[in-house]
C-alpha cells in the first residue's frame, strides 16, 4: 500500500527527468510519485531539444492548469514539490487549496517579491533582454547554463548535466514573471494571508545564482502575516541544480521528512 502521493513539478529549461533521483528515492520508500511535464514537453529530452517548437508560447497559466488538473484527478491530496518555476507553481496550487503540504525548492518568486539580485538578472537576461523572443522557445548556451544552474560544478561536470537535462524553455514564462509586479492579474498572484492553505517549506541553495537565498527569503517573508505554517531551510554551497548535484539525497530526504510530518503526522 502506498504511503502517500508526491507530485513533482520541474522548472524552466528542464523536464521531469530532472527529478529522476528524487522519484526513485521516494518510490523506494513506498510513495507513489507523479512527475507530469509542462505543456509541450511530453517527449524525452533529446526529442524536445530537436523540436522545441511545441514549448514556444507556453505561459504560466497553462503550466499551472496542467498540474491543477493532474492533482484534482488524484484519489488523494498529495504532497506537492516544485523546483525553480515549479516552486512558484507549488505556491499557487497551495493557495488554491490543493495539496497536504508543499515544498518550494529554489523557487522562482511569486507576485510581490521585490528584490532582483544581480546574479538573477545575469542568469535570465538572455530572454527578457530580447523582447522579440517573447513567444519563442529559447535555449541556454552551455556557458549560460553553467553560470545559472551548475556554478558549483566544473565545466566538464556542467557539460554532462547540460547534455542530459537541458531543453529550450518558453520565453513567455520569464516575461510573465519579470513583469508580474506590474500586472494586477499576474499568473503568480497568491493570497499571502491565506490561513487555510497547507504547510509550505522553502528550500534554498546557498550558492544558487538564479534564485539566491535573498530571493527565497524575500518570498518567504511575503507570508509573514499568514497563520499557516511557512518555514525556510537553506543548504550551504548548493547551486540551482540542487535537485541533481552531489548531496541531493540530503535535500530530498529533508524535504520528504518535513512534508510527511506536516501532511501525515509522521516523524
């Protein structure tokens, strides 16, 4: 019998394959693990890389709708975990009353988060810096990927990660996030005072360039007036590739233990 269900939400420039280590680990502990892909990323990494046109123009509303539908079709409320933009999606889904507990890992910010660190701008500039790309699928170069995702790895190690996991990402998602604070109907708008949502944990990588700890802490502070459980944990020396780099088991175990405690009263 399953100990519960975990839904894993990947981020931009990635696919469900990025969760392979976590999914295997959680299944070995008796959990049912579901890791749906974003719209347009229903093929393997290699196929998506060869034909990225299906991801072009996909926006955050479509991504959120994909996961909301998948979760509402389940026979039990799951634990929801999201990485990067998947973390922002996790926050939106919890605000909508879904999930027993949520974990946002190196989470992209929701509407209302104000700090914009230099490393975040440098990591994301290849897309918002070129407005003509708004409705295109845009890849990162190996150098951009190394700076943004795998800055704690060697160039050789980063190249191997890039080859196995990276796919072009929808530029529209980045544009929507970049201008969320100027849009009263932003896709990433949440009720930060919502006291009925499930417990939420923020996990930050101490060396993350795309979503540095300052951004994670600012996101967590948005919820300071909510009576719902909201916690923060930082893992020093971890990059944005926190879900796949060496030491991922420690992060995966902490996330699941925290979520299982709040969702099922275990531990």
